[in-house]
C-alpha cells in the first residue's frame, strides 16, 4: 500500500475544501441574482445589496454566538478539575504541542463515544467529549481523538464549518421564499414583464430554487468529509502516532449505536456522526470509518 505523508493529505484537503465552499457561494449569489431579476428587475442592485446585508448579519451572529448555542444544544457541561483531570491534562498537553491557547473543556453525559470542537478561533474555542469516550479509550487513543479536535481548532475548521452552515441555511431559506412567493403573489405589471422578458432566467430560477438546497447539502457533506480527513492527518502531525487514532476509530465502530440526542444542525461538528439516518449515504458529513482507518494506516 502506498504511504502518504500527512503534509500531502493536509494540502490536498485544503485545496478541495476551498473549491467546494466556492461552489456554495456561487450558488447563493446566482440564486439571489435570479430572484432580483424576476421580482425586481428595476431594483436588482438594491436587492443584491439588501441580500448581502442579510448574509453579513447572519454570518456575524453565527460567528459571535454559534459556540454557545452548540454547547447548550448538546447539554455539554464544564469538565470537573478533579473528576476529569486526565482529560484536562490531555487537552492542555496537545494544545501546547499545537501551539494554540488551551480550549475550554466540556463533558457530555452519553454512553456513545464521541467528541467535537467549537468556537470562532484558536483563542476562543471549546472541546467537548462524551463520558463514553473517556470510559472506553486508553491514553494513546484518547490523545488521537483530542488531537483530531485540536486540529479542527488549529486549522480554523471550527470557523470554516460555521460559515458553511450559515450559507447552507441561507440557500434553503431563500429557495423556500422564492417558490412560495411565486406561487401565492399576485405580480405587478413590471414583475410579469420581467418574467416574460427573461423566460430562461425564470426557468433557471425554478431549477435553482428546487435543487440548490439539495446541492448545497451535498456540498456541505463533502466539505465536512474532507475536513475530517484533514483533521485526522493533522492529529497524526501532533501525536506522531497514527495507530492511536486508528485504534480509537475501530473501538468506536464496534461500540457506537448512533443514537445520541443531537440535532442534525450540529451533527457535522462531531468526531463521528452522532445520529444514524436513512440518508447517511447521501448526506453523510463524515467519511466511512473504514476509509479513515485505511488512510491513517497508510501514513
């Protein structure tokens, strides 16, 4: 089996992730522009400016308060300095190795083995792990998982995925409003003429409104899967021991049932998909565990 440097793995995933998030942005801009041409052909520029303002406000609130929302939504509690000293020391040691500030440490009461990182920068970040993870992993395996989450922080994945999630939500909202407005609104003369002058634009608008939410969910899943590969590779860079993370993944595969009480809106942040779904093959935000293990053992 060909061995791959973790530096090569990191570079490859960064290039692919930039390409994928560009696709989401272009879809969003295209959808807004078409809506402006159809509904306000004489006010396209103003419409675009208002839409841009909405996007900026949405991103600002996601950036500023997204981590606290995630921690509350997952019922994470601050780690106890006595009860969880082993976890706290592991996080502190790996943050030193990564050259970042020590993130806040949280614990989630669950028998499932999982973890996630959240925040908007390495200086304002948190790591949460389940009690099941602490109970079942040995030191090298726990270091591998924490190294993975620390890599999400160091590589700014926590900010990156928050912004992508905001774009995905905006596309879904704008598509819904377009379809509903076109169905129930009694158009003015200028709006009817706009649709008649640009029939191809109208057709493109319907196609985008119907398929853009599906497309961006697929792109979001692809981005998340690539960031997971990147974090695995970066974890190896920190721990210098790929077998620790590979062994942790094997244990998780045999133990987890995928029944955590977690919203789909935050499931992409977790180390392993916390909820099994019939649409996992289509919308899976995590690569197959077997593939992650194979890549790790090729390093």
